[in-house]
């Protein structure tokens, strides 16, 4: 089978329209006419330029009747923690959503479409389980950071995200009473995917036993509500809480290899008697 040949001719209106519909949320007639005169390479280069942040930081201007003042730039107010802003969290999450969409609609850029795609896979609900508005902000920033990056690394980082830990119930997960919700989503959606069911509790790529073991591993990941830890890779203030204990997993389990790659030396091979 011969390899595909790169197209070097200009896109034209039909192909430019097709590309813009799939790579950004809106475009004007002037943008369409501009892209129609570009080659595919030129168009892709323009679509993947790091986007401009037109609205730099979310701002809540409403005065709280409880405090008598507005919370202003509550995400980045110095010497504060999320618990210092207990009021208007529903409104603040709405402001964050508007902040993100405003920046996405102000320009034609592939990154925002990729962030939205990642959100449909690494999903949290803005108003149903993500927790504090600052956790939702950290979640959006994490997707933004890895939109052009490595999805394997994102799957690892999202496992330490306050919003994700809240949304998929890992906050109620402990080794004596495991909550399997996050472990199931991690294997089925975030990493190796669910294959055809070939036996009771066996989904080809993993088993129910793998899910149960993974849940016990993730029981050691705890929230950092104050966002007082800096992730050295992203320089974000978020959870990045390490596992509390070394976990031993029987080598024959599929999940041993998967979690070994994600969590490194924290995962040890159990002896045969275990």
C-alpha cells in the first residue's frame, strides 16, 4: 500500500470550511476566505499557534450579602484558600465556564477543540460533584496544559486532581471499604479501555479483580483542599498528593503493569503467597 502524499495545493473554500468546522468553534467569512488561500501545512500551523488569553483571570464582581464585599479575583487572591470563599460557588463555576468559552470563541484555534474533546473523555460535571470552583479552574487548566501533550501523562495527572477525585468519589475510597468508581473509569475510559466480555467479570483488557485492586491503590490518593502544593511539571497549585503507602499487587494481574507505568516505585510485586 503506497503512502499518502502530502497535499501542497491551497485548500480552497470547500476544504477550508471543512477544516474550520472541525478545528474551532466558529469562524467568520473573512477567516474562511483567508484559510481558503492557505496550504494544509500553513493552515495547520496557524491553527496550532498558542492561543491568546483575552480574558486573563475569572472575576466575580457581585457583592456577597454575607460579607459585604465582592470576591474579585478569588482564584488568585493572595494568602487565601478555597474555603475562604464559601458563598456563590454555583455562580463562580458559571463565571469560570463563561471565562473559558469567551477565550475559545474569540479566536480560531485547534487547542480549544482539543480541550473540549479531552473534557468529553476525562469528564467532570461543573455543578454536580466537582466541588469548589477553584477545583474546576484547576481541572480546566490541566486540560489546557496537556491539550497538545501526552495523553498518558494527562491520565496520571488527572488522578491527582481535586475536581476529579471529588467527581468520581475517590474522596470516599479507602482500602477497607473500596469505592471502585474512579478505578473503573480509569481503566475503561482513561487508559486501556473495556474490551469484549469473554467471561464473567472478564473484559479482555482487564477483569473485575483488576478494578478492585486498582481501587485499593487509588485509596491512597487524598485531596489537598488548600491547593498548597506546586506540581513541578505544570507549576500549577493543585493536589499532587502522593500515595500514602507502597502498594503490593500480584504480578499476574493486568493492572500490575499498568499501574507500575503510572505510579512507578510505589507499586511493588506481591509474593506468591499474597
